């Protein structure tokens, strides 16, 4: 199918979800991204019902996916999908497609996927409640229950957990102009294609179309759940213009205070953070550890390197007594480690630390910045 024809079905266009399966191949998303890069960026949008356009956090949480509607439930597979509704901060609709046997079928936005609690009430019968993302579930902790393994929701954010973990640190598809004059640009994943895994397969493949003012991109993720959970990521990017500040493999986390960096506070907890330090193995094999801080003003640190072997934001202390939080359980937050496949050339591992007074704010970012502008 020509890329130009497939573009007509993207969110924000006049295309609608189709019942008839369309062909899908290894180059489909790349062709879409390349064709889309020749057009100006247009943010996807749909008209939510007025009562749903301004949901609070608690109201949005009161919309729950019906577990009995999980994609592939009862099919004997190692994975299921659950869909996430628009609302609250998530005002950009995403297109979600299922791929099976080389054919793709788009999921239609349908309120019957969800239950609506008393805080939010039922939407009008004709209302279109679009999708904001999806979760991947599987028997990661015990064979008789499908826990969350990974989630895509909001801009280009995605998160995953290993066995015994709960959500904490996030990753993003790409960072553009982070902590630079003019403000940050947030690319979005506007469309997804999820391949139906084979019976008994321990892997699930997700394709995604990235879009923003400056560029488009085709992404392929392969999730392998366990201890640890690994994600193989391939990306092909198509700039719309020159991009002087780009961050590859961006990580986003939170650090309020730690045992060695407490501010004056009446908080009883010894430490509050999703990650406690930046770890780097540089191109020479040297290991670098940089403890995180919650600075008084924006702080940017750069570690020059060539062909890094790996970097990540790490939660080292796994003792409950290090945090003493029965709700947040920071001792169960995952670390996230990036291992480049092949040489990345010259550049810097950049660490961004932003002042914050509350643990609800992600104030830490880390990524690889190539030496040459794109």
C-alpha cells in the first residue's frame, strides 16, 4: 500500500478506522515516516465531549479498561494488550493497529472498552473516547496472573518493569532541545502497530511512528519480559529541518532527596527518588558513577565520550529501610540501562537536573547527545 494512501488514515486526518485489514511489511512504518516528513507537522486532535475534555487526575483514574476486553485474552499467548483512554493530561489521540499474518487492522475507539466510575460518569452514546496509549501485560511475576510489563502513554514516553518491580523511570523516543533556550520540543508517537506474538513466544514487537515539528521517525521495539526485562530499539529518523540539540535514548526520572543530600525538610523518609545516580561505561571501558542531586537551579552536566559502551539511571539501594515508604516502594523502582548497538561516534552523555520541591515531578533527564548537529 503506498505510504501516501496510508497517511490518510492517521489521527488528525480525514481517515477513519478500517475494518478491512491492510498489508504490513518490514518497511511500512519507515515509508510512512519518510512520506510524513515532507509535510508540515500537524498535531492530532479529536473533539472530546466537554465533560471529558477537562478531567482531573482522579476522574481520569476512574475510567478503567475492562480486563475481559483485553486483546488476545484467552488465546493462550504470553502477552495481552489493554488500551488507555484520552483525558486529563493525555489530550492527543493515538492510532493503535494489530498486525497478524502480514496484515494490519486498526482498532476503533469505542467506549465499550472501558468502565466509567461515579467520579466521571458515562459519556454520551455518540461520543468518541480516543486512545491515549496502551499497556502490555504478561505473566512476569507468576504464571496465573498477567501483570503490567510495559506502557506507551503520552508524547513519546514508554516505561517497562522487570520481575518484582513497579513503574518508576521512563524512557522517550527522542529528546529535542532539552534544557536549551527556546524551550523543549516533545515528539509524539502518533501511531502504533503491535504484532501478534506466536504461541509460546517470550517476545512482543511494537512499531511506532514518531512525529514532531522538527522530524519524523520509524521505531521498532522488541520487549522480552523477565529479570531483567530487555527492550531492543531500532529507529530511523527523517529531519524536517536542522536540529542543533538532540538527545538519543533519553531517560526521565525523579530525585527529591537522598541519604547524603537531604534538604531541610520534615519528611520522615530517609530518601525519595526513582533513581539515585548516573552510571556510565565510556568507550575506554572506564566506569563512572555520578550521584544525583536536587539542585537550587537548573544544572547541566556533560561527559565527553566516543562510542560509549553504556549509560543509565540506576536505583542501587533495594532495602525498604532506605526509603520507608509503604505506598511508593522506591526500593522496587527499576533501573534503566542503555547499551548502544554499534559505534555512536563522538558526543556527550548529558545529565539534566531540575530543582523540585515535590516528588510528583520528574526532574532528572539523561541522554546521548551527538557531537555533530543533525
